[in-house]
C-alpha cells in the first residue's frame, strides 16, 4: 500500500469513526424510562425496561432501509457515496452493537435463562449478535475508498448488507414478540422498575443524555442525503 493510499484509508476511517464517536460523546436517549412509567404501582403493567430496546429496533430498521437503498444503487449502478453508508454503519456499531446488544446480553437474556425461559432462543440470538458484528467489520472494510472503487468489492458489499438485513429483521421481530414479553412476564413489578432505572443509568454512562433522539436525527440526515426521507414514497400502489 503506497503512502497516498494509506492516507486515504486513514482519512476514511477517521471520518467514519467520528460518526460513532459523536454518538458516544453527544449521546442519544434509548432505554430511558419515562417518569410516569417509573411510578407504576406494584402489579400494574409497564413497558419501561423494554420500550427503549424496542425503539432502538426502530432505529435499526431505518438503518436497514439505508442498507437496502445502498444495495439497490450498487445493483443499478446508481450514484452511491460511501460516506453515507459509513455513517449508517457507525450507528449500527456504536448504538446497536456496542450498547443495545450488550444490554440484551447482560441484562435481559441472563434473567430469562435464570427463570428457565427461552434458553435455546437466546443462544441463537447471541450467535446472531456475533455474526452481525463480523458482518459489520466486513462491511466497513469494503467501504474504504480503495476497495469501494472495485466493482467486485461493491457486489460483495451489497451481498453483506442484504444478508445483514435478512438476519436482523426476524431477529428483532422475535425479540419484540417473544423475548421481551416473556421477560416482562418473568420479572416481578418491583424488579422490573429497578431494572428500568439501571438501564437508564447505564445508558447515560455509556452514551450520555439524549442518545435515542441523537441516533434518530443522524439516521434522518443520512436518509435525506440518500433521498429516502419522504415516507410517502414507500406507499403501496394499487
């Protein structure tokens, strides 16, 4: 690798890393329980500890739409700026993989397993988290300027992003419809409220205040840059 190529690669990685660092330093609110949710009385149904995780799945889904637009542009030879995809990948790495998934693996799955619930499913979910992180590493490598300019590399990138989306949609759908309801049922109301407070504290410590809102704003900026921000364009045609 010559000096110019090394410098280009460093510039790209610094730019992509800045997006992720922005998430960590400026934060975005994900799992914060609302005050009214914290005041739930014993026995009253509440969603404070899991609502944040489900909203973060919404951020992930919007990133998957960005990935799909990237795939479409690669396959149709449309204009695609790697920095837009790099920004989306940085959100996945910092907000989803390094925070959201770690909370699931340390605070949600173990409590379910201790209660004797869903151990085979949580084992698959953990394995998919690992597969997702590996895919993210490989996506980032192919977004560096030199390999991105190679047609074969862009096709590999499209396949990786398509596979990532194909895995994560059933993954988080199973969490939202099976894992989180089972977790809520297994938790005593008082413990559920204490866990909500714990997750909120860990979020502030890791990402700073306002993490969810910041992540949504960053996703929206990328959507606007890729011209997929207008929701009306996704309306089904009869």
